[in-house]
C-alpha cells in the first residue's frame, strides 16, 4: 500500500487530527503520527472513490509508529 494521509477522531472531538497510514488490512493498520494518539479512536481513511471509518484500539507502539486493530467498521462508502 502507498502511504496515505488519514484523519482520526478521539474523545468525542469533532475536529480530526492527521496521521499517516503505512499499511492496512481487513483487521487493522500500521500508522505513523507525530502527535500522541490515544489508546482508542475512530480512524477515517479515504481514497479514490471510497471512504471507511473504523473504531480502533492500539495494540503496539514504537516511537511514532503504532499498530491498531479494528474493533468494528463504522461504515464504508464507495
């Protein structure tokens, strides 16, 4: 996968913050963020003709990189 800019929302905040998706699968993703991301958040990934939101839980951290598992899909639009 090509690195893709994504948005994440946390603590009911309606203003998203940016992160970079460096790998993604059906069950989770590898992200890079310069800011301190919380343990649980909603990730929104968009691309050409699609948009997906996933509730995420952090499963590992290494510096500015982190791995998340998708807890549930909040919806996918094509």
